């Protein structure tokens, strides 16, 4: 423990304090519309080193640089592809991160030695106010300990990083709840490295063809397009099983699995839409409300808080189910697949 982490309100004084800390090279967590970010000056190598240390993140996993507006892009990149301008107009400010060629002002520590840099203009009013007031590009990974679930509230950040960062701007729960979409624009055809807040359908609408980056087996860290493609990530401590199939088949599987586990004296946590929670309410399970299956936006918003809450109650296992691949459901599938770290049950071929 270095110091106590201060919780700052999002008033003028809180923002001024946060901006001053960032300018001085210290770390401040702040809300974005996706998840909370662990911010430090992207122009200051010492600050960047502090980010990696606070998170316990391996130095080969590069950071996203956050900007207040497009006018600052020349500070970060040397050459913007035409596609970037198209996407910027459609989706910025917003939950989209673009991989573009790195500019000389950005230290190599930020990009883990890569010739490319990840850049995003967030939409959250607190993030925007902070970026403007600090007057700096801010490097910010999600504000969690490395490999653990991303934070969607200031309390989540505090639980992971208390004493490791100077301050947290408390802007309440984030609205999207899963991380930004990461799109590589340095490949001949744009490549989706991480599904997120902007859907693959929306990207294809604007760009035409978009390739989908392949997931890598856990542990094969070297030479990946994006270390974020690693299998194990976003994981709770409790073993999580992720089931895929038709809604009816998944519900039958969930019931059978819960009954089998209960018969063995185990405690089961359920991370499922409201319909499944009601259908299984006769069984003695621990459940966190996510929202109706048809409202993936609501489920995404509640997903990480529910996962953390279940995890903290230390059931023997957590069961989660698929919601499909349309819109935000693809990001949810991606995160739950990683959280499952290989414990994925396919009930039928899609
Ligand atoms: O929503 C978000 O994106 C949040 C908020 C705070 O902006 N940030 C976030 O950062 O999720 P992080 O560090 O947890 O995830 C960034 C992802 C990682 O998978 C990283 O490997 C990838 O982006 N990435 C960063 N720079 C890259 C680069 N130059 N090339 C390829 N992938 C990169
Ligand atoms: Mg992260």
C-alpha cells in the first residue's frame, strides 16, 4: 500500500484535482460509457509504467490512448487511414477503439513496442471533461487488476486498486457496461480484435467487409495481433461454465446441471436472463438480476456487476448462458467465453 486512494466527486473541484494529478504524472480512474479506465498521461513514460504496475499488467499488452476530440489525433498518429475518418464521424465520441500507426510523441511503453497505437474518443461527459481539463492524451486500460472483471462502478475500482492509484472520479455506474470495440485499421481489410460497444453490423454498414480476429489459446502470448485476444481474461475467481444452444435447450441443460450440482452439495450461482431465473426459481440457486433476454443492452450494463457480486459470495461454480451474436450480444458472448476459460458447453452447432 502506497497511499489511500481518494474518491473525487465529479464537480468542478473534483475534475480540477483529477486533471492536476494526471498532469503531474499520477494515476486517476475515471468513468467512460463502457467501463472505468485507469488513466495516466500517455506522454509520460513514468506514468505509463505506474499504470502497468498498478494493474499488474504484463508490459507486452498495449494501452488505449483516450483523446478529448479529433483535433488531437495528430498528437497520437502519423497517418490516419480514410476509413478512420469515416468511422470517427459515425462513432466518435463513443465506444470504438481504432488501431492506427503510432505517432512519435507516444512512448513505446504505451504501445508495448508496436508501430501501432489504439485510440479512442470516449462519449462519457466526465471522461470528456477530464480529457479537456487535463489537456493531455490519457492512456487508460480498464481499471481492474489484470485478468479480472472490468469495473463498472467506482466501488469496483476501489475493490481492485485501493492504495495503488491516487484517485477515482466517481461518476456512478457506466451505461454500456462492456468494453469498447477494438478495430485494427492497419490490416488490408479492417479486423475486429474485440467486439464491444459498437456492433460488428454497424461497422460493416459503414466500411463493407470487416474480418473477425481469431481467438488465441491461453498462454500463447507472443506475436498476437492483440494480447486482448487471449482466451483467459475478464475472469472471476469462481469457475464459470458457459452454455450455448437454443434458449429452450439451454434452459433444460441449466436445470439438469443445477440439480446435479445441488445433489452433490454444491452451491451454484446463475448468471442468466430474467426468463431463466424465473423458470429455475424453484431450485436453490444464487442469482443476480441481469434483465430480459431480449434486452441485451440492459444485460451488458449489469453483466460485470452481477459477475462480481456472484463471485464474492463464493459459490462452487457459476453457470452462464449465451444470448446470440447480434449487436452487443457478440461482446457478451466474447467476455463470457473468456471468463469460462475453456469451460464452454455447445449443445448444438449454430
Ligand atoms: O472500453 C474500453 O476500451 C476501456 C475504456 C477504459 O476505454 N479500456 C479497455 O482497455 O478496455 P484495456 O487495456 O483493458 O483493453 C484494451 C485492448 C487490449 O485487448 C489490448 O491488447 C488492445 O486493446 N490493444 C491496445 N493497443 C493495441 C494495439 N496497438 N494493437 C492491438 N491491440 C491493442
Ligand atoms: Mg481490460
